[in-house]
């Protein structure tokens, strides 16, 4: 009799055998018991997690000769044919090999006929995402209005490639990766049934190699048995899988935590002598430090780490030797090393230098002291801050004091009337913001009512804008309403060399802001606490940003 591989020999035969997919098993079983079975199902998930097995179990549950049941008998002709993949009314189709529209049309023709002897005609399409667009379109009408005797079960590892029109017509079940501890437990059951002598540690290594796939783990176990026979040694499993010896990993971790560069380099030398993959060693080392971080931040890390036996206890002991900040820095540097190894011409040197750097990282306690020192400086800054600057208040002039003589007016000096030029600009901005902005940039050359003369640089856009008749009329009307008497607007051009013209409101505001920033910088640079910070950190002041908008 031909040898049957373990993955086929121990394929799940009922819903209770689906390890790690209880959420799927319970939903399907309840649907069968209540008679609310949908006509189309979509099973998604990684490879080897039970999608096709669940499809066959569902087919057996629907067509079992003992009756519709969530626990098929497994002994009737229908169940045995489905188990052997020979069911006349259960058609399994490989989507990767039958991608064309003609294949789907043939399937549609087949659907029209009643089952030969079963309750339903069931179509299982594996890797359904491989179907062409035309093939999916040919399926749409059938999925929307299928005959009562037809059921569809689709399986895929890439559900994002399936059209939304197909997805909306199916009940979707997402299969999860199986936890390492669950895989190892199932491998122990199978090993005992096969009368194998193998340790829990070896089974744990095999389960981890499967990366959440029961089928991959069983295939690896098959390979180990072929290599070692019925008596499996731990060293043989480790050698066959190309895994790094755990003692070597622990030596490297301890060297990094104890800041022993020589010991870290010796670990790399031993890795090279054994011919192990440096990338795999880095990956294993990264997983150990990741596990230590999780042990630090999670109260019960067992489920997240998928560790079995004494591995978790040993990892917790190692994690107690380092701070969380140190472990996080190590993980960050190892991630960088892993990416550098891919393209490095000298991978051994890259790994050696990375481990030396890890072993010489400054303890994070220094950083904590620095933060404490900064907090102390901040407190001193708050205690020694100078009092806010006060502007001198205007003193009342004695009645007998002779007023100072007036300065001679410039040729274009402004004689204010009523509320003045600034009040007019503010009033215009409230009703005509754009026009008010134009006025802000103008120089008030003359304000002797009824005449208002405004100056702008020769050739500027603002001159041409104010010379438009409609705008001039609007502005004169606004000024007339503001001053309470008719106003005649004049717009004049001025040269940049004409220094005697009064500044615009924008120029006045900019001058005040410049003076404000100058005085603010002087106050900041002269502050004693800031000088202390500069001395400690040997720093320079690049920029002073005001945080009190009330500063004047």
C-alpha cells in the first residue's frame, strides 16, 4: 500500500477536529442544526489552516445519508466518497487550472442537473481568486439565483482579488493562523498515535517552523521522521531545520545584556563555523528580544509569544536583567541589521559590528538622569523669570508748563480730521475687506477735507485698481459716510526715494513687530537660566519665538 503522508492521513474529518478554527466550526454547526444553510460560502485564510478540510466536512454534513447533521457519520457511502475525494455530487475544482469563462459555463451547465443520489450538489472551488474577470461575471447570475439543490464553497488565500459582486453574494469565514501551542499539542497527539519518540521541545520547534499552518507543520514532521526514524533527537531536528542552537542564542542575548563584546563576537564566530544562516540567526535573536519586551509590558505573555515548556520562564528571567528602554533600543537596531544583511557584501562583518554596537549601548539610566536635570532647569526657569516689562505711564503735564514747540510740517504732512486715517481704513475693512487691504498699503499724503490724497509706488497694481471709476466712487462714498462730509479722492504715484511721505499702516505695523522681536531676543539671550542651559549643553540660540501674544 502506498505511503500516505501525515497531512492527508490526519486531515480533520469533523468540525471538532478543526484546531484553532472554533469560531468557524460553531457557526457552521449552528447553521446546520437550525436549517439556515446559505447557498454560497467563502473560506479565506493562510495556507494549511483548514479551509479545504472545512469545505469537505461541510459537504459531508449536508449530504450524510444518516441525515442533515453537524456531526456526519463518516461511514456511509456519501461520507466515504467525499473523504476520498471521489464524491459524484461533490465536485472539487482547482481555480488555478480552470480560470476561463468556458470552464464556468461548463459548471453552470452541470448545475442544472439534479444530484445523482445526494441531498445537494456541492461545488468546491479552491483558489477561487485565480478565476478571470469574465469567469466571475459568468458566475454572478448563478450565485444570485442558484437552484435549490446547489451549494457553493469557495476557498482562497487572497480574498482582496475577488470582485465585490461575488463577495456580497457569499457568507465569508476568515480562518486564523493556528497558535504554536495548539499546533504542538496536535503534533503530540499524532506522534503518540504513530508511536514516535520525540520530545516536546522538538515538537515545539516543528510547530514554530509551520508558522501557524498545521499542514506545513505535519509536512515538516514527515521530513523529520524520514531523517531520524521513529527515535527523534533534538539535535537532529535542529540540524535538519537549520535552526540556531538555543544555547547559542542565550549566550548572545546575555552578552548583549552584560555588555560583553568579546562574548558576542565569539557567538558570531560559532554561527559562522556551524554554517548557519546569519539572517536566520538575526531573526531568532530579534524574536527573543521581542519576547522580552512583551514580557515587560504584558501581564500574561504566554498567548502572544506562543512559547511552550520552560521557554517562557527563561525569557522572563532574561527580561528582568534589562530595562524596557534598553530592550526597545536593541529591537530597533536588530531590525536595522536584518535589513542591512539582505544587501550587504560582508554579512558576517555587518552582524559583528551590530552586536558590538549592541553590547556597548549606554545604559538608559543616563538618559533618565539627563531628563531629571532638564526638569530641574525648567523649574529654575520658572522661579527666576524676570518680571514682565512695563511701559512708562504718561505723566500729567503741569498747567503752567509751556507746551513744546511744534515741529515744522513736511510738504506732504497729514492733517488729521475727525477720527483720522487709521479709523477710515478700519471702517472700510469691515464692509469691503479687499478694498481695506489696498488702503492699508497706501501712504496718506494729504487728509484736508474735502481732499484725501493717497500715495502708492509708481506702476504698482494698487494705483491701477484705485483709478477705476467704480472703485473710486465706492471709496469716496465710504469716506463721505465716515467723515460726515463730501470727500474727493486723489491717487498719486511716489518714488521709492521719497522718504518724506508718511509710512503706510502695513509699514508701521512691521516696524513695531521688528522692534518687538529685537527686544524679545535681548530679554531671552540675557536671561540667566537660559545662559546656564547653553553652558551645560554647549548650545546656541537659533531662533526666538514669542509665546505671549500680549508682549509689546
